[in-house]
C-alpha cells in the first residue's frame, strides 16, 4: 500500500470540538461535585479542581498536542518498546515504588509524582495490537498459531498483572477492546466465542474466589435488601439520580454529594450529574458520548490504512466501554465497578491518557 503523505489535511474539527466540550463539562461538574469534599478535607472548595487542572488538564494538553502533531504511523516503530515499558511500570507497582490506596495497588509514586500505569496501558496495548494485526507479512486475522494463540498469550499476561493489583474492570475494558479490534480485523467467530468463553470462565472464577468481588455482584443482585450494607452505594446512586427528575435540582445543589454518595468526584460523579442536571442533563451527556463514538467508528470505517483504522477502533471501544460501564453501574444496570467516567471523573492520569488518545485520533483524522 502506498504510504500517506505526512502533511495530511485539516483534522476533523467536529471530533476535536466534542472532545473539548467533554473536558470542559467534566471540569465544571468536578467543581460542583468536589466543593464540599475539598472544603471539609483541605479547607479549599476548589482543591480537587486545582489538582485536576494541574495534574490532569495540563499534562493532558501536552499529551493532546503531542498526539496531534506526531504522525500516527510513527508509533508503529515503537510499539514493542512502549508496551514493554508499560509492563515494567505495571510490575513496579508491586515494589517499594507502589502506592496502595483503598486496598488496591494501582499507583506508582516517584517523589511528589504519582500516577496509574494501568491507564497508560490503554494507549500502548491498543497501539501494539494495531501494529501487530496490521502486519501484512503474517496472517494474524485467521491463522490459529500466528494470530489467536499469540493474541491470547499477550492479553493474558497483561490481564493477570492487572488483576493482581486488582483492576478487574480495567481488564474487561482493555481486553474487550482488543477483542473487538481482533474481530473487526477478520478473526473467525469461533476464535471470538472461544475468547469470550475463556474470559467469562475466568471472571466467574474470580468472583467466586474473592470475597469483595462476590459481595459486589451479590450487592448488585440484592441491593434493595441491603440498603445499609453492600447495597448502600447503588441505593444512594439511584436515589440521587431519581431525585433529579427531569430538570435536576440545579447546578451545585446536590445533597447526595455531601452526606450520602461514596466518592462523588470519581466513581459516583454520574449520580451527581443526574441529581443536579436531571434526566435532560444526563441524557444529553449520553448523547454526546454516543455521537463521539459513532463519529470515531465512522472515521475508522472509511479509513484506508489498516493500522490507523485499528487504532481508531481500539480507542473508540475503550471510550465507549468505559463510559457505558460507569453510567450503567451507577444506574443499576451492571454491578458497581469503580470505573471513572472518561473526561469527566477526577483522576489526573485518566484525564491525561484520554486527552492523549484524543490527540492521536485527531492526527489520524488528518489522513482520512
């Protein structure tokens, strides 16, 4: 295939504008969701907003512009080193550099800098898999030994390391996105069904053998009978969303974020949005996410270069999967997962990673 010219053309400004609107909306809602928490913990109502601006938005802007200006096919040369570095960072979490919080070891801390390497894997795994699948010298789409087995091995290694942290939801989102890429690249149905069955078996085994995972699933199934115990989080989320009714209680007027919602700035931020902005605001956010995802996949559908198309599919699926998992969990559709809402929830690493993805997507759009 003839290589694309590196000059390209104008990017998809509709995509860029949508990304920008989500980031701004996230900062606005974080200012509201975190005000009481910041005031009581640090005597600064804007503490968490300032943290997000400095450790999320600032680094995210650097990542966005780097992704926007670096020709996307450059990453093909660096996929293996990038993946190995990220794997190394994941393993460092279990050393003295790791920082535990809430019973999980997901952070690395170097001096005053802390971040989640699992978030970085959402970029490096997708880019690696896109380069690996688009290698025309190998029949990785349909050959069992050249395609399916290596795909399972590398995905399993990453999955096991993440589960040990534990970061089960990240595993589901990440490896699910990889499976979508593999399927849309031309993998036979039997490979996809085989991978789904293996994943379902592994997940069921994890739930049955780890008490806190079992409690989450049990709490989801019986939440109405355990309002003060394992069903508390979901019950309070549903109450907050329901009390917002059609138009909401008004910006900054959520009462659930003050006394009732666990982690209103991250895991429960969609419930705050539902209470303050009502059904109209919540539905509007769902529509914006839906539009963004359709736009990314439409761009992928019409993209000629296999590597670029697969990167778009991978990033689009991660954004779709994570947004759905967060909103569905808070709305009682799936068990609670602790997954942040992309571009919205508090978390510097997550915001920086999603903004970097946005920059890479914008770069790819210049060569469509």
